[in-house]
C-alpha cells in the first residue's frame, strides 16, 4: 500500500526510483576511486612517459591550455618509454626493488612473531580488560608517525636510552651500534606496523569458539596440541590478512629507512624520494612509482581474493 | 517398552552392583556462588542417565566435572572406583558431545571423527575403518568428505555424536544434544540415541532442560534445583510419584492444592483446603500426621469433567469453565472453583470440535478418585 501511495505522490515509477538510488549508491565509491586513485595514477603515468626538463613543473611535454585536439595528439606522439628502459639499465633500481621486498618479507616474519602472542593474549584476556588492551594497541596512532619514529632515534642511538640502560646494567661494556643499520629499520617497521598485524589476528582469535578447544582436549589433546591443531589453523585468515597489511605498505616505506636506516639500507621508497626531491627528475621518479605499483598489484590482488574467499566461507 | 526395560535393567535396586560413577558429598563453588551443593549420586554402567533442571541449577557444572573441565571444591568423584579429580580431560575415558557440537570447521566430517582416534594409541592403519564404522552408525557415510558448514544441523549433530563415540568411551556426556534441532527431528533423534546407546552399551549421561526429552530417553532422571538433587528415579516414578512440589510442578502439568490434614484413617486422609468446600479424600502417604500442612498434587489428565455431579467419585467439586486450551489431540479445561482456585482438567478430544460437550462459562463438576493424586509434604 505504501508503494502505491508513493507512486501517486511522486509520479515516478518506484522501480525507476529504486534503480536511480542504486546507481547513486554505486557511484559514490566509484567516484571516490576515480577521483582519488585513477586520476592521480593517470597523471603519474603521464609524467613517467615524459622527459625531465628545466621548468616548473620540471618535465616536458605539457598540455597547453586551449591547444585543442591537436595539442593532445602532439602530446601523445612525444611520449616514450625512455624512463622505464633506464630503470632496467641501472642496477640500483632493481636492487632497491629486491631489497625492499626482502626487507618487507623479513619484517612480516618479525611482526608476526611479535604480534601473534599479543593478539592471543588479548583474545584470552577477560572481557573487562579487552577494551583497555585494544586501546593500548591503537593508542600510538594518536601521535604523529614521524614523531614516533624520531623517538626511536633517541632510544637506539649510540648515546641513546637503550645503550645507557645496557651499559649501566653491565650487560655490555661498549655501546651497541644499532641506529643507521638494517636492524634499526626492522625495529622501526615492527613497531610501526604491529597494530596492522595484531588487529586482524585478534579478530579471528576473538571469534574462536572456546568449545572447540575443550572438544579437542576432550578428544585427547594436550593444551599445546589443541593450540597447534585448532587455534593456529583457525586463525590463519587473520594471519594472512595481517601479513598482507604489513607487507604491502612496507615495500614502499621510506620514512623509517631514511630516519633509522644507514647508507647501506636500500629501499625503493628512499630511491623514489631522492629522484623526486634531490634530483628533481619527476619523470624517472614517476616511472619508479609505476613499477612499484605494478609489483604491489600481485600481493594486493592475492589479498583481495583471500578476503573474498574467507567471506564466502563464513556465509 | 520402557516399563519392560526397567524390570530387566535396574542396577540401582541391586545392592550388589557397583556404580561406574560415584559423587560423594561434592560441592562446587565459583567465588560466592555455590553451583553444586553437597551432592551425592550414583550412576551405573549402561545407564542412560538424565540430569534435568532449569538453567542455572548446576546440571552443566556437574557434567563439566565429569568431563574434567571443572574440579570439585569439596568431595570426591570416582569413576570405576578411581578418584578422577586430578585426571585432566584428555586422559579420561570420558567423551563429551557439546551443545554447540563444537565441530572443527577446518576439518572434514571424517577428519572430525578421526580427530580423537589420532590422539589415541590406535594404530594409524586401523583409524579409517573405525571412522567408517562410526559414520555408518549415524548414517553419514556419504558425507565423509564434506566440511561441517556444508551439512545440515541434524547431520552436524550426528557428526558430533559419532566423534564423541569414536574412542569408545566408558562414559558419554551429552550436553543438551538435541537443543538446536526442530521438534520433529528432535523426537526422531531421541529414539535414535536410545537405539545407539542400547547397541553400544555405553553409559550415557545427558543434560537437558526439556523434561519430555529426559523422560523419553533416560533409564533414570535426576531432577536438580539450586545445586541439589531433588529426586532421582525412573521416568514413570518421577511423573507418578514426585517427591516434592518442585518435582511435581517441574515435570509435566499439575494441579497443586495447598491444605492441611484434617483426619487420618488407615489408607486415606482428609484434607481441608477451602472454606465451604468439601474436604479432599486422598490416599495416605507414610508417616502423615493430623494437622500437618500438605499439598495435594493431581495431574490434569486424572481429573474428570462432567455436567452432572458424578455419584461414585471420591472427590467432586463444582466450578465454571474459565478457559479452554485446545492442543489438537486433547483439550485442557481451566475450571474456576468458588474459592477462586483453578483446576486444570485434560480431556482427550474423541469428538470433533463442533460437538464439544462444554464451552466457556458452563457450570461443570470436576472429579477424581482418592488414589489419582498425591499428598506432598515437601
């Protein structure tokens, strides 16, 4: 009855109204993607096909306003893959890509080793403690990421707090060199990305039905066996999600390696920064970014598919 | 069938038989809360024993102590004469079927059933045959390779049963095993459970809040309330001879009439219960005394209802039809007496509805014999 009423008043077929609404709802996320992802990416791609030039902005050719279709055609004919070819010629770039992927993989392993016990502890904590623990995991996000990484310089430095405590306690007689090494980079990454590992694992562990563990014990498992045979396999979706959430941003990370890493720490994010701001070679930097994105598309697609599979399994 | 079985199988009446499980003055406290209060109970081999009670009565705690997930605060639990307080759950010859079934979602049906066997000392090569045997028992061979989320609720229930029986435990605990099934499936499954129990001869202990389920499947029922056992008896005796108001009221439908003993004859007592209404005549229980407060309990199906005062009934009281509850196979008449007490009388619907003898506001007589009800003093 309500439908008939609405039909009379608005004079628009409710079916069409429904379709319009659906189109509107779908258009919001797609518009978002178009505006904030596709268009910027197209601009980066365009710059990567251009040549460096002494101009502002520092590349050529550029599309002149009012030049019409001919101007667009002119532009297209002057594009080339020179920058991408250059990336393959200088070993610095593929070494940086490989090194970034390697550092990201190692970081994922460390983050998992630190994050899983934290998530497990949170999930096993009593109900009144869980919000507090959750808060403690999220709390670091409330201060600037940059400031927190700077703070690690104060901790890890030769005269830093860590060395002072170790010297004072007599465990070491000479200060450890940690800052400006890969170790410092790993510490910084594990620290920064820990919540991305902890939260998805916690989400799966928290859902875990305690009856399953009791059933496993009832059927002859020790506590440890029950953990390996039940808890670990059932928390796998959270572990996979956490690993992707850490791996993907760490590959392109540049703040941590530039602040905590040394001259030997080679990461593609740092290379990109140098090309962009030190060399002011925007086209080459853009090419580095495009390749980085292409490398990351593989894990991103895998991650999406895994998420989708898990959602289907839950239904 | 049940009555026959009870005649053959009644180890609790035989003073020579040893119980498989013995609770001796067991108390369990959680902080200030006493879940089990000084409880003593025997369960015999091959019994199908039901723990029945409302939620929070302690029946689940009792079961979890048998499984090993809780330890008694005081007292002792013995299994086959051995104290099991310090034996962890994975070392007990006891298996449990969980209310949630607790099937492992990442394992196939067959792997779920094999789970316990793989942790036992059964040789690896014998496991598949045992799994197949168990799946045959619950008629799930076809579904061996499915995951739990790919089968129906009733099938999951059977997997849970097969898994908990696979290790051939001395004692199987069933925690509300049929609670999640719809009524029809539940009734079918009750009989299947009984068949399986009889076939295997395993001792079953079932926890349930559904009195019909307990009455159907169990050889004996323990009615629990507030951490204590109110009564342990066969289903027939629990229903026909409840020991207290609580048990009478909890099991089935009952009319409870409060009164006091007016006179005691050899086999009969008279109970005064309402001014201006005749005393009730009832069979005398042992050791009853004049003047004692008591409660007369009578089941609705033992109350007759008629338009005229019946000549030969020991008790007949006039009233008016207040409500009729139509249940299909029978109707429950709520008859209001002159003192406001409502008596429920249940009558089988032998005639079609249109030709029913009484309707609302009719004056009727409710009547019952002296032996139809029970005088309760607790």
